[in-house]
């Protein structure tokens, strides 16, 4: 049930293109290792999520849960739309008693 709640909050943040809120759902260890600066966040602000389709959860041997997602985004300046596939990874934090998304925000630019 807690996983469903965490995924719902994260999905809603992404659907509303609220990348700052989605970033708060990312594992604190990931955020510490790969901090997201305002400059790095700026390109995200240029994108509006147009669709967000989740697949079914799958559990890995280590207890991590993976969920495939297809995300459509529109560039607010050019109105160009594209779609990408992304895999969320979720881990249970027994100390915080909550699920964290460990894959970080989607790379809409695929490393470019």
C-alpha cells in the first residue's frame, strides 16, 4: 500500500510537470550523490508532460521494484512532442518506513 501511495504521488508530480516535487521523491542518497542544481533543472521547466503511462510493477531479487513508464513531453518553446520509455526503480527504506524512487528524474534528452 505504501508503494502505491509513493508511486501515485510521484506520478502526479510528473503528470503536472512538477519536477521539483518529483525530485523530492528521489532517494536522498541519489540526491546527495547527484545533486540537481537550478541550472540543471531549467531544461525540465521547458517541458510539459503530455502523457504518463505506467506499466506493471515487477520485483527484483533484491526487493527493488521496477515499473516501466512511457512519458510524452512537449517542448514549451518549439511545441515539438516526443515520447520516451523510462524505468522507475523503487526501494524500501526500513529506517524511514517509506519507498524511494532511485532512478532519478527521466533523462528526456537521452544523455545529449
